[in-house]
C-alpha cells in the first residue's frame, strides 16, 4: 500500500469508509475534549463532514471571540500549522476564518488516522 497523499481539495475522497470516518470523528472528539469542548458524531456517514465541520466552526467562532489563546493551544495540540492555515485560507477563498480553521482541524485529524492505518498494515 502506498502512503496516501492528502490534499485539502480531496478530503471528500477519504470520507467514504465507515472506519475512516469513525476514527476521524473519534480523534476530533478526543482532542477537543481535552480542552473542555464537546463534539458529537451521530454516526451518519452521509453527513459526517458537515456535522463535524458545523460543530467545530461554532466552537472556533466562540474561541476567536472569547479565548484566542485557547484556540492557539488547540491548534498546537492537534498540530495545525500556520503554513497549512495560510494555504487553506487561499484555497478556501470566500470562507470565514472559523470555517477554514474547522476544515484544517478535520484534515489534520484525518491525516493522523490515515497515517496510523498505513503503519498498522
């Protein structure tokens, strides 16, 4: 198996397997819970990305307004780099800042899941 190349534009291609979606949702819930933020996943594969993205966006918008330092800590813990955020802002022109950050969190957590799966084989 070749290591998967994960690009922001192609994230949807990885959201087609239950095990990948569930593992990504679990990773997001775990990492966000470390900061007292509850994210829920209903298990509906068809709406997984939207469901996670909407919840993350809402929480990120709150953090931007009330606790920016906590947001920075979350991004550091999840390992979302400034470079990745800057590129995503360019790629996702027209999206709000919170939406771009939420997307990057999902992408990074997906990368973690795929990396674990790759090395598990």
